[in-house]
C-alpha cells in the first residue's frame, strides 16, 4: 500500500486503519472482528463509500464528521458488525478531502485480501457472534461525540473533531461491560505515544517506507511494555503520512486531549453514571 502510494505519489491510497485491521484480525485475532470474514471486507468498504459520498456534500467540516459517525453506526447495526475500524475508513475521506474513487477501490481491495487471509487462518470458526451495541450505547456514543464537536467549534479547532484511531478505541470501549481505570490510562498513554511517534519520525525522515519500518516496531515495543493490545495504535504512524498540515502539527496534543476526553467520558459513564 505505502510502496504503491510512493510510486504513484498519491497519499489518498494510504489507508492508515489497514495497519490496525491487520494487527487486530491476523495477529491479535480479535474474535469480535473475525467472526465473519465477509464482514471484514463489507463493513470498512461500505463505510468508505459513505464517507466519500458525504465529503462531496457542500456542508461544513464538523457536520460531515457527525453525519459519517451516524451513518457508520447505522451501517454496523444493520449488518450486525462491531468492526470499529469502519469508523476510520468512513472518516478518512473527509479528513484528507478525498474526491477520487481510488480511495474506495483501495479499501475494498485491501479488506478483501484481509478477509481471505482471515478465512484461511480458520480461527473465525471459534468466535462467537458479538453483541451489537444497544440503543443506550448508541445514544451515549452520539452524545459524547456531539459534546466534543461543540467544544472544538467553540475553540475554533474544527480539525480536531475526528481523530480516527481514537474514535475506533472509543467505539470499542463503550461496548464493554466494565472499563477499569488501569485500562483507561494505559490506552490514553499508548495512543498519545503512537501519535507523537508518528509525527516526530515523519518530521525527521522523508521516506514513507522508512518511517513505517522504524515506527511500527516501536509501537509494538511500547504496547508490550504497557501490557495492552491496542490495534488502533498501529494506525497513527500511517495517519501522520496523510494528515493535512494543520492537523499534523498538533497531532500529539490533539490526540492526548481527544483520547482523554473520549475514553475518560466512557470511564465516567461506566463507573459513575450507570452504577
């Protein structure tokens, strides 16, 4: 993917969340993601189509973000999937302002290949059908997201409205029955470190391929040190390659603030408001 993008000099065909999807399905073998290999392809691909179509609308940036979040929630509910990276493939066309169909095709081709690999691994047969988010969870997801969007509008930072890896983790943790503080701070730290790493290395090294060869193993190392499995962290080094300049320069601080807000809100929701 990155090699092809380098040859064609086209950042739109870099899909950062493919790193997270690949790690989550083939390495961590997340049972909620791999239970049906067909959905590994369908969910991200349809989300990419939705995001691409919304980006063609003549509406403000934050309205596009909110509309995509709603559409992906509906899509995942309809096809009975909890594949969180679908949010990232839905949001990316808006973040990079994609107007070329190449983005949709590359998402479909890559997820199709990934679905075949999941099928060949044959681990999906041992997975149970995951519980689909109920309407209380959907309501909480949207409320927390809307408050964040209002905040970024107030502070005139619209490009902080959506940071895909963080929204992926947000969607995953809000579905959990329990969310411990020990998990909360380690996830926030992991997301901040991977975002910072992606930005710093990309600033120091021009070659996209070398950036990935250095940063992805480092992400693996500090996730091991934190003793957590967080596929979304692997998306940040790739995300740093495709972000617009105004998002790239504030990536570490915006990621820290967003992760603290979204994941902290889930912790409060799980441990205080619904107890």
